[in-house]
């Protein structure tokens, strides 16, 4: 199912058939196959594999494994528990480490065998010709788990005194990036990690990342439903309910308590731009949610009607609250206008993460509309023309 690779090879063969051996019949058959590959990319479902970081610590391992970390590419739908079991079967005397923190010297110099295993997330590395362009979600999905050489793992780290009212305020993230010797997929299912770097993500930066990921998730699932009307609506229902439900809306409240205060600004004046970005990302979520609820309404069944009515009512309240505090964001026409496909179905232009990020940093400033209900606090925090 590596159709992208097959397309590259078919282009080489096409040049050979057309310009070297002049086999036009073979060229025609090849182009038909290539057309099938393109269709498969857009229509066929491909499960994304999990990636696992495995560390072999202790003097009990052979030298080619000892105190080294490897990234493994899991099989389709392979769970961490199954992968762990398979791993420990190969080393029956090894002890499984329960912590994901880097081991100390006592573990590394131990005469025993210690195995550490946890899931890592691949870092997408888009080809240069795709960047900052409206690339369909089906094409991007391949690059989320393929052509990758860097992987990250995040651990929460608490700093300072615990705040019972808002535990989010002092929750930092320790993010470790692993770079392998070669990119996946490759000739092997695993490659050695050649470089490990660690950085700390502040609570505010973590909040920004969380909002960006949520906005991207909404955009992605909306596009998937537009491309394939036969998709089950349940995942969309769960996502929308998890965001607009009043019980979950406390996430915004936590941001307000932790960052949108005079006290925080006085203590962290350098975070002014990041606070503005977080507010814009919250406001940007409203038109994305509106599109998701619209599609949810189009795929409505009798059983889903009570849920949809509740989603609509909750979103109305949420939108009113967000627009009052953070202003109204109107997506540019290129992102919101609908176009008719040849089949007559409505197609929404792609709203990808790079576009959302750029929009939230620059274009949003000119799209934030002042409303009569906008508070003076949100007016004073609105960015200027320089974004």
C-alpha cells in the first residue's frame, strides 16, 4: 500500500517506455496503474502504524544493543501491550522499566537487562512543494507516519507549588526528540537513535499547542467527511461533544485563570504575544466548530437528533461567550467559500494546520471584528496591524 513510492517508480518506468524503448502499449498500461495509485491515495483507508522507542539498558545486553535506544515501526493496529510482550519474549530475563524517564547510571552499569518501551509520535516532514499550500488531508496522512526520521515523547513535569484551583498553571512539558539513523519506512523495521535532544515547554506554550492540535483535528475530520460521505458520523459526534459540552468547556476557564490575568502579565511581560495567539486560536475554533456542526446536521439520523440539538445549543452558548471575550474571527473567503465538484457535491477548500497557524499569527489580526458585546478587556488585547 505504499502507493506514493509506486508512483515515483512508475514515473521512471514511463520515461523508459516513452523515450528509450518506445513501448507505447506498455506506457498506456503503466499510466492506467498510476491512475489507480492516485485514486487509492484519495479513497482507500490506510491505518497509520504506531512507533515505539525501545531502550536496552544494562551490561547484560550484547554490545550492539547495550545502553542504546532504537525506534521500531509497529504493525498495523499493533498495541503497545502486544509489542511489549513480543519484545520481552526475545529477552525473557529482562526487567521491564515502568518509567519513561531517562535511566540513571545505576541502571546503565547494572549487570542485568532492563528494557524501556513507550510510544513516540513521528514528526511530519512535508516535501518542500507541499508547504503552505492547500494539500488534501488524504495526501498529508501518508506523511504523518512515513518519510519520518524524528520522533517525540512528552512527559508532564510540575514546577512550583500545586494550585488546587488550577493544576494547569504550573504543569510543564518535558519533550524529548529522537532522531534515527535513517528515515522510515526502510529496509528494517527498526533503526538506532543517533541524536536525543530535550526541551521544556511552558504551560502557556503547551496550551497553545493543545489549541492548535484541536483546531487541526476539527479541520481534518470535517475534510474527511466532505471527501467521503459514507464515513460514520460517530467520531465527529464524539469530537464535537468533547469540545462544546459545558463540562469540558472548563479548559477555556483554566486558560483565563492561569494566563489571562494582570498578575500573569506583570510576572511574564515577555508572554504578551503568546497570550494574544492563544486568544486568537480560541476565537478561530468557533468557525471551525460551526462547519463541523453543519456537517453533523447534514448526516443526522433520528437517533442522533437529541445529541445534535444539544450540540447546537451548547455551541450557541460557547460561541456567544468566546466572541464576547475574544472577538469574532471570519475566515478568509478562500477558506470558507464552497465550490461545486463535478458530481454536484459541495467541496470545502482544505484548511490545513500550516494555514491555520499562519492565519492565527498574521491574517487573524485583520479578521477580528469588533462587536457591540465585545468587552473592553478583549478590545485592549486585540493585536495591531503588525499581527
